[in-house]
C-alpha cells in the first residue's frame, strides 16, 4: 500500500510538559493549461492557494486565507488503561 503505517511515539509525557509537532509544507509555482488557457498556480503542499489569472465572473482562490502558522490548541495526552483490539 502507498500509506506506510507509521505512528508518532511520544513516550513518557510529564504534567506541564509542552510537546510541539511541526510539519513543514513545500511551496511551489506551476504553469497549468486548461480550456485553451494558461494559468499560474501557486501550491502549498498538495493544495492550490492562488490561481492567476483569477477570472472575471467567478474568481477562483481570490479570497482564500492562507496562514503562515497554524493556530495552537490545548489538548490532553491521554493513555488508556487497557488497549482496544478490533
């Protein structure tokens, strides 16, 4: 299969410890052809974030919000007493 079965093993976590996980995302620009036109697409990872020209009647990707940093959220690291087996 194309998906490798990998998991993040954090090990022991202490109360009050802060764990930060980062996922670097590549950015690139390509030239695409569609409907007899040429478009410049700006990509972030596998996602188009900007397309030029945008279009007059229905501009694509024109009001898209792209963040440099994902918002942080609080969470609990919880380990079950007993594992589930399916």
